[in-house]
């Protein structure tokens, strides 16, 4: 008998969330300059802005909070976290940071110089931001299949080896200080990278003597997909898969706010002592002493526990099943979503959903705003606004995909919430022909504009 999926936990504490009316939401989103980041959390009913730092900690993690050692140097909590990171990644050297982009800031200060080229699979925006801020260039080598939202491919986060090798041969190899593999690939839709691809990329990089770094924000979810979709790994534990994956690389940065199952924190883990030695100077300047790096002792303790919980098969199965359930339900309603459904989020394909809105009027943003007004659900645009302007021409970069991401926080919302979200989208989809006008930018920042952009309705 095959029983339906159910969560491998029960709820010990609840947090109320506020409902509101369409009229209230119309007023609030206008006051927020049509930027969903500007809404107050109490103006949102179901918050799918991000799965970053928004999940629920376990009783064991909360217990660890009480055991936190807040010594400035050499705390027990640091040791716990260092041991967990080494046990999971195999990397000898560890630096805590306050979040993922801080890890990028420290590591890239060490590795990236003006004119450098850093290939990868659709770098996350802060990763690209930290490269471009140092006048480097991030080159996307993701496989073409990733850009067709209807096409089924089990590992749409994979790197195209030909594209990667072309970067190595078209440029002086000293200009390529490293490559970044993002697992799972957030920008490509939360899509995993296969072990076969990671291994092949690592072998190619060895030939050219280019180090491989992982952006490991959602590495546990990636390892779960490898177990489920790659025959050779079906009998391995998620932890064993993670160990093999990290062995193909030279180090990683991680936003612990995802698969660390904590609300704040970041990790740098490295094989090479020299890189570590160079990085700690920046860590001390930007983050704090090397045994806390912007984190409280108690938070390091909770992260040490969270890292292990995130590798548990039952947890991952329920996490991924919940996201898949939402995506498949929408797919059944005919709502265009990216397929296969990613690990942490369901992505609406705005090019197919609202082709009636011109792309110059930010159609994915328009769809995200509509979802908020209709149902109080906050998603996020992963489209032209996020893609920003070309640093040289200052022209808008129109990405192949115009998406709205509905990111599901970990261990936070119930099955009924998923039903509510899917029904709201069905309603919007059924009346999509009425959508004609989008938005225009009134003000934007020179870099990473999506957080603070101000828009007006056309
Ligand atoms: N790398 C990836 C793949 C990410 O998804 C993020 C953050 C970061 C790095 C930066 O980490 O936020 O801790 O500084 N992603 C969040 C998101 C913000 O909503 O997807 P951070």
C-alpha cells in the first residue's frame, strides 16, 4: 500500500498571519511604489517572497540556542559548527559569515580582480553583483534546455561543457580564477545539477587548472534530486552524496538561510590553506573575528544542528513533495509553470501567462503584483527588473525567462496554504486576457535595482 505523503514533524508553536481585503492591498502596493519588497509583512497573507531565512527551526535547534557560547574567540559553538561543516563537506578550512553574500564578499575579495571572467550556471544576483562590482564578468554556461520551461530535463541546472570550455579557450586562462556551480540553480528555476555533470565539469576544470567552487545555498535539495533522479545514487544516503559532490570542488560559499535551516548565517569552506589565509584578512575586516564572523554563538550552534537536519531523507522528501504538490496542482489547472518543478519554489512563466503585457512593461512584475492584490500572496519577479542593465551599455537586459518565483519557506506553511495559492492562481489565469498594461520604472539604483526600484502603473 502506498500511503500519501505527510510531514515528518508536528507543530509546537504557531504564529498568526493577517488577512486583508483587496481594497487594502491595492492601497498598500501603491504606497509601496509597486515594489513587493516595500510591503510590511503584516500586509501579506502568505509570504513566498523567499525561502531564505524564513523557515521554522526545530526544537533541537532552539535547544541549541540556549547552549550558545558567546565568547569572542574560540567558542564551543564555533567548534560545533566547524566540525559539522568539515564532516559534511570534507573541507578543512571554515570561516563563518553573517549570510551568503557576505561569504561571497570575503571569498571574491580574495579571488576576483578587474577583468576576470567567472563562468557558472546562471549565477545568483548577489554572486553576479559581487563579480561585477569588482569589474569582473560572470558568464552563464547553463545548458540551453534550462530556458525552455515546458521541456522536461531532470537536471536543468547542468553546465554545458562546450560553453564552459569555450570560455577557457577564448580567454587567457589566468583571467579565469575559478568557476561557480550553484546547487540547486536558483536563477534557472531551482533546478538541480547532476553528479555526472559536476564530475565532468570538475575534470574539465582540472585539465585547465581552474578551481571549482560551489554556491551551496540549497546543496541538500540538490543532493536529494541526485538520489531520486540519478540511478547510480539511489541507494546512497543524501549525506554520502553531498560528500562526493563537495569532493569534486575546491570550496564553497553558502547562505545558511536555506539548507542550513536557520534564519541568518553564512559559510565559507575551503580545501586550500593559502586561499583560507588570504580570505581571513577580509573576513576580519568585513565580518568579525574568524571564530564568529558576524554570527552569534547561539546561531552557530543552531546552524550546526540545522545542517544535519537538512540532510535527513524524510525532511527533504516532505519539503520537495510540498513544492511539487503546489506546482503540479497549478500545472493541472493549466497555469504555465516551469517544469520540472524546482526544489524550493514554483516559477510562473510570465511570457506564457501574460504575453499581452509588453516585455518593456515588466510583465513578470505585473503578474506578481496581481497575485498580491487578488490573494495577499507575495512572490518575487525573476525577470527583467532583476536582470538589471548591462554594465557597459546601461540597456535593460531582457532575460530569456520572465518568471515569478513563489518560494516556499521550509517547514512553515501547510497543505491548505498550498491549495489556497493554487486556487488564487487559477482565478488569475482564467481572467488573463484582461491583463494589458504593466509598469514603468520611476527610480532605480545603479546595481541590484530590484530591491529598491520604484514603479508606476501604466
Ligand atoms: N546564492 C544563492 C543561490 C542564493 O539563492 C542566495 C540568496 C545567495 C547566494 C545569497 O545569500 O541572501 O544569505 O546573502 N538567495 C535569496 C533568495 C535571497 O531569495 O533566493 P544571502
